[in-house]
C-alpha cells in the first residue's frame, strides 16, 4: 500500500486567516531572514540563501513551531531513532502548521521522514504569506529582453531588520533569548547559512559556540518551563543538519 503523503500546504487554506492579521509562523520568519536583499541599488532583486537545502530547514521550522506550541512530542523507536508524533487534543489553528500536524497525527514518524515528506510543499505558500503581509514584494521583469520572470524584493515593513537584530543580540551580545528567538537562531545555524550573515552577525568562534548551545537546547533560565519544546527543537535542528549534510549540492 502506498503511504499517504501530507496535503499540500496551500495559500488558499488561509482565506479566512489573513497573513496581515495572523502571527507569523517560525517558518515565515526563518524564510524572511534567509532572504538576502540586493547589495546593489535600493529596490534591487534579492535571493533566498540556502536554496539547495531550503525545504529541510523550512520543514524543521514548522516542526519546531509545533513543538513550541505543545502540538507535538518526541519519542524513539526500539533502535533509538527519534520520532515525532502529534498531541492528539492540541491541534494548531494555523492551516499551514496543521498540515504537518495531521501528517504525524496518523502515526508517529521519524523526524527525517517528516522533513522529507512535508518540506517540498512549503516554500511557495510561505512566500505568499510574506508577500501578503508586505515583508517581501514580487516584481515581474524581462530576462534577456524576452522572458517574463518574477523576482523578490524586500518590503517596507522592516520586519526582517527586527528579526536580524534579535538574533544578533542573542548570538553576538549574549542577550538571553525568548524561546522563539532561540529556536530561530538555532534553525538559522542548522541551515548552514549563518556564515552568509557575516556582515551583520560576525562568523566568530564565540558566535559559533553560542549557536551550538542553542542548537543543543541551552536557551537560558527563562525557558525552563519549556523543556519539551527545547528537546523537540534540538532534535529537529540536529536532524536538519544531518539531512543537509548528505544532500547533493547542485
């Protein structure tokens, strides 16, 4: 019997859940951070860092969000493989998160399986949300004077700068993070793209050491009540790193 795949996370699911009013998901904030604005003239097109491994990282962010909300828990198989399963009486209200929650609600699955199954459908719906909110803009231009192509530009909300400042404060200045910022910084490190932020977040030994602590779930005293969430996030980030390490670089 063919295993049922998770439903595609479609932007149309959000018709009654406007991005302008909804609290951004962790995956949205991570994708916004990974967007690299043009270093040229203002308004120039940008790109997404880490495209080769992006779907693993975005799927990891969705699972981390589910962990922070108490929607999933981790377990282990008899041979020690880490699994993730749904907390049955606590589904998320966000439709994009719910698609992944429903996938693990059918049965507990290995983190690697969840990342591979849910990740490929996430990029476009997340970009749609960022564009709807105004954090990013889409512009159509001609390539080689002939072909219409869509390019991304930074919006005027200033949210990316805020997120970057929060992550920098944790990694560079030693500020104790909120649970959300700790997870965001850990996922950014796990994505393998943190060196590309060197202008704003110096790629130094102390920064690497702090990122390693966050990756392993050391979030500070204020996060003590979220031990389960830290465990879920640490498990996910480590699995993202493992998955990204074996993916072909094309």
